[in-house]
């Protein structure tokens, strides 16, 4: 999938809902240490102007209900993204989860920051990186938010279109996908739905579908059970 991180989850929105329970339990199964709880860092940067405390609390409660040790890492500003006090909180995490909110703010905070460099390193070392809605949009080299913009380049040449449940694939293909380089990988992900990337392939969980776009067309997949 990419040459930076091998464990990635892209969620179309409605994170921490009951529809995401099975998916997030599956994510934890990849990273749970032997005889210990998985440690989950909830990063509500994208929700900085939309109750980041509530976004973090929802994530903490959700993952603790799944048996994880979950906590907030409140990186909300550019200064925070270069503040070394957050490094130990991320270094101990088995899963780093970027919540939804404002993708432009999320990119502006993390771009060219020490925290982004750290996340890239942690991903290479086996930390799972997950993002929902805005958190998923920003992970690729580019993101589409009204126009094509630069992302955080954590997962290579992937573009995520969240909240895709009401989208028209024909219109999306004509207006967005056909204008991109032919090697672009575009995923339209419904709310309450996610796609998990691992070294062995992809798995889809949740109530909706994932639409995979290519230059030649698109295909639709729904939940696939773990082996």
C-alpha cells in the first residue's frame, strides 16, 4: 500500500459508534501486547474548535469498553505539534487515532512538525495509525476537500472521501477521479464504515460500503469478515 506504515485504518465518519465496535476490536487484535492492554492515543486535533474534550472522551470510553487503555493526547495547535511533552504519550501507544473535524486545521497543525515526524517513525515501528473523516482525509499525500490539497503523506498516494453514503459514484469519478494521476487510489467510505490495511491485505467493517475508484471505474465492497 505504501512505504511508510503497514497498519492503517481509514474510517468514513461516525467514529466510536456501535457500528465501529467490531472494526475497532479487530484493530486492537493486531496490536494488543501479550498479557497487557493495548494503549490507544486519541488525538482530537481536527476537533480543536468543536469540543475536542468531548471527541477525546468519546474515543476513550469507546476503546476502554473494548478492553484498551485509552487516553487523550490534546495536540490542538501548531505549538502543540512541536512540543516535546506529547512525545512520551505517543511513543507508548499501540494505536494512534485521529478524530474527525476540520481537515484543513489538522493539516496546518501537523505539517512540518516534530509530531508528524514521530508518527511516521512510530508507524514504521508497527504502531497502528487510524483516522476518521477528517482524520482519514489527511493521511495521504493529497486530500480532496472542495479542491485537491496537500496531505500529511503518511500512507502514500491514497485519497479518502469520507461520508460517502450519499455520493453518486458516476459523478465522483467524472469530477474528481478522472482529474487525478492514473496511479491515484481513491476510497469513498461510508459513515460507520472503515477499511483496514495490513501487510496481508484489506478488510472492511461496518454498516456501509467502501467504493474503490480507479482511473477506469469503481467497485463497491461491504463488510468482509476477518479470517
